[in-house]
């Protein structure tokens, strides 16, 4: 099981967002897609899940597992539904609902399971979104800025779950926060202005901040 991108480019109008990007990711990796705002991270993730088509190009190749879970940066939820009701509904669309209670327990949603989504805090909304992304036991889990807006306790819980998931499936998460890569990822890819500037196991990076600064054309962290 692997993700394989070869020579992927994407242009919106006159703006080229991705430039001949190649990337392979294997099962058991948590890949941190790191870069400043506007680097092309979200576009790359949308190509992976099929929401965006890359430009036609010679030798272009996109190969991904069939089962994909996705948590977008702007987490779209049906706010008038109750948490458990919502997850059961989304599970039914995927062909079953047997895993809902397991995910409610595992993601710490039990105290909130009988509440409407609209009254949940940002942290609990993220947990609901992550639970939804895990429905159907996906081979590939894609998380776009999964820890934005979380308080310290929520951060610890979500980091723990993401690291656990990385042991059983491919996980790709995007962020512009260096600490999130340090805490959760086994590999880092730095994207800047649509180009991959660095790609290496995190254990081989002695100074992530220095690598980031030397690999990008901005100072935004």
C-alpha cells in the first residue's frame, strides 16, 4: 500500500501552484507536509483525494489507495445534527455504522455524543471531523491543518491519535507549524511556491527550523 505521485503540476489561471512534484509515501509513515501559507499544500492534498485534477503532463502519474479519509482545514459538519447521529449517518453512507461507538470512545467524544454539533468547541469539532475521516477504515488518511485552534490538552489528544493511526495506515498531514511536525511525523516534506525543497526522515533532521528557513523563500513559521 503506497501513494505515488510523479511529475504533478497544477495551474489556476496564470498562477502555477505546483511545479512537477513527485512524491511517494508508504504504509506506516506519518508524513508532515510543511510549508508557509500559499505553498501549495492544500492543492496537493486535494489532488490526492480527487477533488482537484492536475494539469495534463507527460509521464504524469497519481496512484493512491482506494479508501481515503480526509479532514479539510475548514471542517464542514452538519451543525444541527447530534454528534452520534451525525457519525452514524456518515457511516451509513460508507456502508455500515458498527465502528461509530469505537471511534466515539477512542476520540474522547462520549461526553459530547448527545450534543448538537453547533454547540461544540473547536477542539471537539476537530475530533468529530477526525472520527468521520476514520470511518470505513481508510488506507490513506489526509489531514489539512488538523491542530489549528486547539488548546494544549486537545493538542495532546489529537497528536496521540494521529501517531497511533500512522502505525496502521498512511497518514499525510499539512501544517505550517514546525512543532506539529516534530511531535507527530516520521518524515518531513517542505513545500514552497509549489516546489518540494526538502524530503527526508525526521530523525535525519538535526535542526528543523534551520532546514525550513534554508528551504523556503519566506521567514513565515
